[in-house]
C-alpha cells in the first residue's frame, strides 16, 4: 500500500468522523421554539396606553368635581345620550375606582371602570390568555364611553326595614350631577336630582334584616341611575327636583 493511498484514506476517515460528530450534535440540540404573540396580547398592548390616559383623566375630573359649586339650576345637554356611551359613578369613586362605600353612603361605583383600572396596571406577558381577553373587553368598553355622569350626593336618607310588617320606609337621595365629555374630561352639562326607593320590594321568607337593608340600598341606587339614564336620553324633563 503506497503512502499516497494511506494519506487519502486517513483524510476520508477524518471527514467521516467530523460528519458523524456534526450529526450527533444536531440531533442533541432541540429545535428552538418560536413564540408568536397572540391577537389578544397585541390588542391588549394597543389599548392599554389609551386606557391609562382615561384612568389618569379621572384625577383631573375629581379636582373639577370638588371645585365646582353646587348646581342651582339645570344646564342640560341637548343631545340624546345613548346608554352604552355613558357610565354613572359617584364623585368619591373618581379618586379610587375600587373603594367600598361607607355605612352612610350608597354604592355608586362602576365595576367595568374598576376592572379597566386594574387592567392598565398589568403586563401582557405575565397575564393568562383568558384574562387577557377579558381585560381587552373591559378596556374596549371603557374607551367607547363618550360621557361620564358624576353624581354628587348632598343628602342621603337610608331606607328603614320593618321586619314585623315586611315593609320599609323608602330612602331618598338628593344632590347634583356633572356630565363630563370624554376623552377631554370637560363638563358639558349640570343637573339637580332627587329620587327615592321603589314603591315596594319583593319579599322572601328567611332573608335576614341586614340583607334586606342592603337590598333596599341597591334598589335606591338602581332607581337613581334609572332616572339619570332617562333624563340624559331625553325621556324625562327633570330628575325629581
């Protein structure tokens, strides 16, 4: 066997060894996973900055609501306001959308606004897909609002439950309302209001007095919001004043 042939054979062995080593390395290294961003995540990142601006605007509205004098006479908006373009919220919830009402207050919060405020503090990367979809929905609703009706209660008389007779003395709430136009947060209308409970509650045996008290307070809020919605929809001429 000649030296030249041995040299060629050695080169062939080295080449085959190198190829085999590359093959083993290739099979050992996993194929890198390409992570694609979901449509909900993209939508979340698109809406979140806009929702942050809206939530930040609440602070400005809170200062305006505090400094605005009591409404002496209605200065109504001439344009009809559709229900889905409007939220109704108490003035104290502008400063804290998550607050709980005190014993002497009625609950004038807005759940969607509160959830929207939570969403603006989240990170898309650390949020589950189902939660992302929900957060996107909340932010879309918030950003679709054209008006925020801020209720400033001046006097609240809580309803009184009479368990023996299964009846109650209706409560009453009165005050005024400032209608803010979004996204600028400008006051576009002013109203006075006064409303009471429904004529009756539907009674169920076995419900404790505390639950009836809470139910009667919710009824008072429901009536108040209903009156406001009807007034802004131009379906009534006043809010009870």
